[in-house]
C-alpha cells in the first residue's frame, strides 16, 4: 500500500505514481498476502502424518516386545497394528489425498471392512465380519449417499453410479450366503433392500435428470 502526499489518498495496487496527479507515491505498509498459504498448511499435515507414523511404529514395536516377553497373546499387536495402519491410511488418503469425498468414503469403508475381516480371521473367524460388518458398511454408505444428495441437491443425480455400486456389493453379500460364507443373511438382505430402494427412488423420482445421467454414464 502506498500514499500520495499531494492528493492525500492511499493506493492499494503496486503502482509507483499517483493515478490522479502523477506524483511519486510513498510506501506506507506492505500489502498482505490475500491468499492462504496452502503450501505451509500442506507441510504441517505431512509432518503430522510422519509423526503419527513414527508413533505408530514405536507403539507397535513396544506391543510386540510386550507379547514376546509376557503371556500376552500375539492378537494384541496384530489388531493394534491393523488399527494403527488404518489411522495412517485415513490421514494420508482422506486428509492429504486429492481424490473426491465420494471416492474417499467408499475406499476407506472398503479398507475398514477388509481389516475387520482380517481381525475376524486372526481371532479364529467367527463370521461376524461378513455377517454384520460387510453389510453394515453398505448401509453406512447408503446413509451417507442420502446425506450427500440432500446437501448437494442441485447435482444429486451424480450419485447414481455410487448407488449402483452399492447394489452390486449387496448382491455380492447375498452370493456369499449361497456359498455358505455368510451364515446370517438378515443384515445382508436389509442392505440389499435399502440399496435397491434408494436406486429405484432416485431413478423414478428423478425422472429425466436421472435417465440422462444413466445415458451419459453408460454411453447409451
């Protein structure tokens, strides 16, 4: 910012002469940066992610040593390792990642379900991961889809592909029941019904906008 002593005005731009009288301007205060320092914020987040990784590795090493030197079962550090790994993935992908929030939600939910399945197998596999965790993840994404459609009501039809993907995941859960991997299909049936109803509601209520979105996605 500069000031003209002749006209007694302040000039905000970086010109060296007064636009009114042409006199040389005297600098007063330095113009502040009007844009946020994104690079500095990104560096702080990267530092936090590295600090978390270091602390997670240190905790995991401590738990492994504790299990080796005592009667604590190895399941402790296996489960804690998976939980700490998921936390690091959340920081690196959800916070530092450049993907859209839809992709982040789906990917993180899938990773969470996979880790729950791994935990289920590590404790002897009781089937709770595929009976309840997998369809519960589908229901969670369906609920999130409804919220996103309500918030982004001007572009709600863009979530049709996500709904179709959830229907396919629900059908996969039913298939797992037929091959006797899923032993209690109640939650899977509920997830399939909710996903199908959500998709049909979007297509029927959406009318022309939903049909145009489907044609655009599938190049019909």
